[in-house]
C-alpha cells in the first residue's frame, strides 16, 4: 500500500473552504468599507523581516518564545512577521520625507507566532491593523476609539456586547511609584504582573508579588489601585494627568466610548502611554478580542526623526469567535446567482454568449463544464444556491428567446435573449 502524505493543515494553521471563505470575505469587506470611509489607506509589506526589529521592539515573549526565524543563503537572520507594527514603522520611517503627516494607514496581513493552539490562538492568523502616524494629539485617540465602535457596529454588534477598556501606562506608573511605593527597578516586573492580573487567582497574585519584592501592605494597595476605576485619577499628581491624552479623552464627549481600567497594560514593549483592549461581555466568551495603544518612539529603530503613532490589531480568530458567540456571523453566499444550461452540446456556444451578457450585467453566472441531463443541471443549480436557471433550447434559440426558470417558485417564462439579464435580476430582488 502506498503511503500518502497527510491532508490536514500544519498544526496551528487552518484551511478555509469556499463556504467559510465566503463568510470571512463578507466580514472583512465590511471592515474595509468602514476604514476607507474614515480616510484610512491600505498598505502591505513583506512577510519576512529582519529578526532584530522584533527582538528590539515586540517584547520578550514574542522574541524569545514565539518568533519563527530562519537564516537565508546570504546569512541574514530573518523572521516570519508575528505582527505588523514594526514593519509599518519601518515603512513610515523610510518614506517620511514624502508623507504628509498625520497619516492614516491600514492593512490585513497574515502573521505567525509559535504558540500553543487553543481557543482564540493559532500559529498563523490574519489581522486588521489600523494606525495613525505623525501626531501627539488626543484627537488620535478619539479617532481610534470611534473607529473601533464603527467597526463593531458594521459587524452587527451593539454597545452592550463589548467594552473598550482603556488605560495610560504613564498614569499606572505614577500610581505604582507614588501610591503603591514600587521601586523603579521593580516597575517592569509589576507591569508584567498587572498584565496577568485577571488570569491568576488571588493566592498566585500574592505569591508573585512577594517574589518581586512587594510587601503585604504594598500588595493590598496595589489591589486597591487596580480596582479603583476613575476614582484613581483623583489620587494622581496633576502634572501627570495634564500630560495624559487619555485624561483628555475621558473629559470629552468621547469619554462615553471607553471605560477606564487601571489594570489594562498590554504586553508589547513598544506601547508608551495610552493602551486599550476590546472585551467581549458575553459570559460564554469573556475575553479580550483585540487591542492596541500609543507608541512615541517605535520609528526610532530606523530614523532619528520622532514619529509618534497609535493603532491596534484586530485578529481574525477572536473576531470570528465573537461573531459566532453573538450569532452575528453572516451566512455563506451562494456559489452563483444564475446558471445557463444548454439542452444539447451544440448550444454550448449560445449558452456562453448568454452567460457573458448576464455577467456584464453584474450577475454571478456559470455554465456546465460537462453537460448532463437537464434535471441534473437544475438540481446542481439549486444546490449551488442559484436563484434562476436560463435554459437555452433549440427552438427557443432559433426564435431569439431563452427560458428563465425561478428555482424558488419553479415558474418559468420564455423571454427574448436581450431581456434575460433584467428578468434574472428581478428574481434576485
């Protein structure tokens, strides 16, 4: 017996058959429309980048544990991109002289991370990225938060289905240093602990805090700080709040779009102030869907020019989980709108002529590859989800007509060939 290669995709990757691809195409099409209505321009970049840009800016977890790396024949250390932000920072820096800042860009790359496959995590995913580069204004934060709500609304989500949870790393740093009494050398470790806060039980949190060097009193105060919500802002120094874009957002009309939560940190190392995560509020899927934040110096890897930015990445895995949880996923589209069937092989050219006129009218149209009996072709059209079949018969064609059959009502009418597109469109509407 011959040994065949496996048909399953590589672990952590996925196949998308036509029905699933139809759903994805519809979902992402809605997102593209929202982004472009807001003036975001689409870009793309290479899937391979120098490994150093991720090791320098993406954080230890990605660089040390999740990066797919290789050495090419020229001896260069390359990586499959785990995220898009370092790549777009490189592109922005390389083209800064020709750009009119601020710029709004978006992309939809596939990214690779060596993670343990589980619900919400795979090793290859697709991600909508949206960024604004070249401005420190709090209006950038407002634009991003409005965009998030517009994207979710376009997918059918209502405000009660998700929450935009926001923080500012500078506000949290002040709270940790001034209120909790964390020493500067332990700040990064406490940030890492806060990032895992909702994933650990109280006993493990206390144990981890003690390992960092926090006293019981400090741990108690840390717990109070992280649960304080907007009341925390009253305890922070004025100069810290005055420099925070997030405080300005909270005081504006856009404040209703977000919820201030001190425990939102985000693990990526390049975020410098505003950070946020979009959470699913359903008890069946209570988790972060996607997130982002502001970075003031990401482009510094490539240029002395300081180019601030803010943005987010919306991954396809958690997004699809959200849509399924809330029953918002669209149904797959039918394969075609109409099929054109000749009753005999000699009318194949005539059928192709009719099909061409239907396609020019914007109708998704197919003709048989291998002609079968009419009954079988009608069953095939029904299975494909076609609304109608145009039958090309010998006597009809000789008289300049075709028969249009509705697959919903089973009624059929003989019409002039030129009227076939309008007749089929009326059945679709």
